[in-house]
């Protein structure tokens, strides 16, 4: 652990698996917290979500084959095993929780009550505990008892109907977007609850719902509906309120144009040798939104004649936002990724760090995801 990391001294017990809950734990670990991941004897499901797999030594001298997926969300933690049906294991876990600041769990609503690990039971004994629950739909409401998975929630919350081509099927986002959002909202909730605890001396229950997070992140699209009354639908790569703001053809592929104001549009027209910036039908963004198809077709007719690298360079020189459409390998090879230190290799395992930089405090990213059960309850007497 880095001695100067921002959350040094914070102890987190993680009773979570898959992605949203572990993302909370990994982010807190990168920020310097001591995160103890409590796993069932068979381990987090994502240890087996491969290929690809990475072979790692286990404490008993055997080798464990662990999926890359698990490594994506469990860096910097220590793993201990706990069979809730084993009285000794359960006692060890409760001793560990007694010395923790934060507990993160993602069991079904009420699922931990019979073990005395629910919020009401633990907070009665440990009033300073910040207890974080991650569920599909939250602790209340008509769906509270239903399980929730990122894919299902993407369908329910409306984002899939906003993603994809207008004449194609709805599409989910290419990563578990709602799980990640929920993890980040969870970190915000933890930090806010800890700040409040510094004033009151009391912890509290942080109730996180994948569905809430998916709905809450609909941002401008939700406001367009709430205030404008029209239901938005998928528009491919187009933007509902800005034109041109999409992908366009080049002679050798596609690239992005993202004009956020009329000055940028005028400069785009100049570099493409177009006169449309002087036409009232296109001179302002509201006019271009009304005449979207026509102006986009005219721009595409010009860009299709030139290589994308040439167009991107010309736009950069003119101060017009635009860029390539990278695959993942190209994105991670961008020199900006190296300059910002986004690629790390704790214990020789390639990873991406939490994208937060402090002026004084370094992150604690020196350890990889743990071997299953490597902690062996070494923390109970601390």
C-alpha cells in the first residue's frame, strides 16, 4: 500500500462479486484503502469468465487459472474465504467487520439477514459502519426482489432504445456501462457517507440500484423528453441537439466531426471549401438541426474525397473538433495513454489504473488481483 495514498487507513470489507460492487472496492483500493474481498470457497464467478486466463500461484503451492475479467475489477485487494454456513468462518467475518469502516455487498434484498450480516444487525453493533448495498432495483419499490443484470437494466432504463442505427435493432453498450456507473456512484456514496460520519460519528446505509443509476445517467436525453414532451429514439452516431456531430466518410474509412458551435462550423466549411456557413438554412445550430440530412449529405460529399488522416490534421489545425475511430488496440497505443500513465502492470499483469490524478497524493496501484483465499483471515486480530 502506498503510504501517501488519499484513503490510507480506511478498511473496506467487500462481500461483492461480478462487477458493480467489486468496482467500488477496486476504486477505493487504488485510492489507498485496505480492501478485503470475502469470497465463497469457489470464488467470485468472474474468476472463471474467460478466456483469456492468467495463471497465478496460490498459497497452497498450486496454480490458479484466473480470467482477465476478474483482474479488471479486483486489483489491490486481499482475498479471504468464507462459508457463511460454517460458524467459525462467520465468526471470523464478523470480527473483521467490527474493525472495518465500510462494507460493500451485492446480495439480494434481505439475503444476508439470516447470517446477521444485514445493515440493521451490523449497524446496531457498529454504529459507525458505512454499509453499501448494490442491487438491481434497490431496497424498496415493486421490483426490489427482482435480480438485476447490466444487460437487462440497459433494456429497462431506455439506453438501448437510444443506441444503434434508426433502422436497426436496439444495441447495448459495449461494456457493462451500468455496472461501472453504479460502481462509481457507489464510491461517491461511500466518500459522502464518510464525510458525514466525520461530523456525526455515525455510519449509514448507502442503497445503490443499477436501475436508478441507469435512469439517472440519461442526462440530456431524459431532459429533452421531460421538458420537450417527445420521446427520443436511436439516431445512430448523430446527436439529437448538435449538427454536424457524427461520423463521416473519408476516402479510406470513417472519422468523427464534432462541431459544438457555429464558429467551428464556419471553420469546417472553410477547410472543406463549402459556402454553407453563409446560408441561413445552415448558419446556426438550430437551423442545422432542422436541416440535418441536407447539411450532413453535403459535408459527406466533400469529406469522401479526402483521406481521413488529412482531414483530421486539417481540422486540428483549424480548431475544429474531430478525430479517428480507433479500435481498442489503437486507443491504448495512443501516446496520450502513455503520457497520462493509464497503462500499469502491477506484479507484471497489464491493467488500466483508476483515472484520477492528484497534485500531491499518488494512487496505490502496486498489487494485482488476489489469489483465491490468499489472506487466510490474517486480519482478524488487527
